[in-house]
């Protein structure tokens, strides 16, 4: 993918100053030293899983080959981090490339099948010319080296959320701090992992609404899922914003966790009203929510939540009242800097409701 294409996958949004949440970790941490044979067999039977939110396997065969050689030579290999989920399955937080490389080598094939179902035979490559392991598959290693590799161990740090727990977002921060892959996971990607449920699919589905993409000025999903996070933010505030407490990151985590099933009356009503509110916006405004050139989350949130909660507002009314909202100094002040502060957010939504529902406007 070219740099230009990569940039087109990013939704440009004004930065917000959100308070860093204080975290009390309620977890257990225990080390283990599974053999490579055990680890690979756990992957193959689904007891160790590479979660859907993880980036794809990106190592080249030369990198994977050097890892295998390190085990055969008895060299140290960095530890991996595994999360013990509610079903007792081990989810890979950090170490996907190492674990999959080992699994592939035992299987005899490197990487996943291509579109025709073909796989590359995994022969060790890129090693020193003097290495006795060069150009060998696992089956071609001597029985002694096969045993050595199968019995080699990889230190794993197993992390488990203690239950019952009222601090359910500690797992979010574990993922945030420990995922050290080539590209850091973004907040919504981590939420999709930690708070899995129907809400993940529902938010994704809502974010692909053509009206939503038009309002955001994008033609395809944002690769960092900022478009999905903005839908979550609207839902998290819809009809309950009077109870909002900063920081926004923690509030969204709790809302995601509390609505995993996405089957409450509020969730179903939000799902029904969302496309209607978008139609009003797109019928009334060109490039909305951009008071300073790029998407402003605070303006978007104020307008959309007001429309979601007040269905009587028409496109014609929004077209007349929206300029007055942006021109209001008090409102403008709430869309800069600390936009996620509790008092500022509530004040912003109150001002938007007053101006956008003004019967004389």
C-alpha cells in the first residue's frame, strides 16, 4: 500500500485533551514455560488463540528462520504475554509473530494459504552459510534436533482478570501497555478485544452506514477504527449524558462493557434513530462538524446526540440553526482544549439542545 493510500485510510480528527485515568489493577500474573511442542499444539487445537483484533502475521521467512535457529542453538528468546479469558482460553497479547513462526515450522508450511489454497514449504532460510540448519524443514532435521526443538521452552506471562471485580477496565490497560507489536493497537481495537460481544459487530455495522461515512468525509472504514469509536461515543451519551463522568476513555470502556449484548431498549432505539439523524445532517449540511477544517468530535457529538434525542428537528431547521450554534461563544469555548471534562461536556450538550430545538430558530 502506498503512503498516499495509507493516509486515505485515516480519519482526520482534532486532538482532544482527555484526562489519563487512574488504574487499580485487579489481576493475577503467573509465569509458565510451555514447551514449543505444547504451545504449537495448543494453537492448532484452539486453546491458544490469536484474537481477531491482532494485526496480521508480518514476519518474513528469514525472521522466522532465525527464531527457530535461536531455539536450536539454545539462545534466549523474549517472553510472550498471554491473557487468560473468561473461557479459560489463552489470548496472545504480545508474541504473535514468535508463536505463529514456531507453529508454522512444526506444520511444515510458512504462512497461511494463498487465494488458491497453496502454502509455501517452510525451509529455514537466511541463516549463516555455515549453519547446519540452512534449507531444512522440520521433518529434515535430525531426530536429536527435532527433540531439542520440541522440548525447548518459551517463557509466557499469563495474565488473568480476578473475578468478581468492579475494576473491569484494568484488562484494557494491560492490553494498552503490553502490546508491543509493530503498530500499537488503538483504543477502539483494544475495546473490541476486551469487551467482546454483539456490540462489536453492531458498532462496526453502524459505522459503515453510507450516511455516516459521508458526514465524516471517508469512503472506507478508518484503519484505526476512529469512526467506530465515534459511534460508540454517541451511543454512550445518548439519553444518559447527564451521568457522564470524565475521563472519556474510561467512560467509553464502561459503556462498552455494560452493553456487550446491545439488546437494551436504549441500544435498539439508538440503532433505529442513528440513520435518521444522519439523513437530517446530510440533507442540511455540507462537510459538517468541521469548525476549524477537520472533524471536531465535540461538535459532532453535540449535534448528533441532540438530533438522536430530538427527532422533531428537521433538515431545514438544522440548516438554519447550525450556524448560530457554531457562532455561539459559549458553545465554541466548549469545543476546544479539555472537551471531555465532565462540566464542559454537559454544558456543551445543554447549549446544543437549547439552540437546535429553538422553536423560533
